[in-house]
C-alpha cells in the first residue's frame, strides 16, 4: 500500500488573529456576550476534533462559528479545555480562543481586547502571537478540515452560520 504524505501551507495561517480568553463562563455564555459586544452571531456547531499529539488521539472541543461573507471574515470560538485535555498546552490558563480569519491591526486588536475585558466574568483577554503556539499549523488545519466537513455534510445544524449570515454591523463600525 502506498503511503500518502501531506504537507501544510502555513502561509494561509499567518493572516489569522487569535485572542485568548480566561473566563469561568460556560461556552454558550461567552459566545452570547461576544455576539452582543461585536454585533455578530456565533453559532454552536458540532464539536471540533483536534489531534492531541501527546495522547495520540483526536479530542472534541466545543466550537462556535460566524461568517461575514460580504467582508470575507470568519470568527471561530473554541474552548481550550475539555474535561481533562487542553488544546494549547502552553496556554493552560486560557479557557477560550477567538480566531478571526484576518490579521487586524494592533490598534483594532487593542480596542477589541479592551472591550472584551469589560465583559462580565472575563478575567483576561490577550492577543496570542501565532509563532508562540506549539503545533498551531496543525490545530488550525484541524479547524479548517472540520469546517470543510461541516460544509459538505447535509447537516441542519449548519444553519445560517455556514450559508452566509447577516453582517455584524456593530463589529464593523467599532473596528473598521
């Protein structure tokens, strides 16, 4: 049997912004607060399976998604922790990651983080440099594969999140 070898093009991942959040809130509550703050509609999708190299298996984490097709922006919110496992082991103190599928300026990032920190029960919000996250390319590839699988499935959970949602006008006004 012939073995296939895959390689990742990490250049596509460099245009992402990752914000780490520390909060005791449940995933649906943090999603609700971010939706209100940013004027978006993060929607809970099927849990994302991320490969844990230490455990040598895929582990499921809560996953939320919102797409702004008019502006080619996507927002992903996923938990960093599952009952006993952590996605980003070098950021164990963080509970959630908000991934924005574009690079935003330091000024925009600063304003967004300041606003997120003002949310109830958010203890910490900080931009995470992609080069400080171990295996970030593989984790982002897992998220991308998850989205491709959801898009291909005839899944009623997809709803408007994957088919094109209303643009988050408040988000665009605040950070553009």
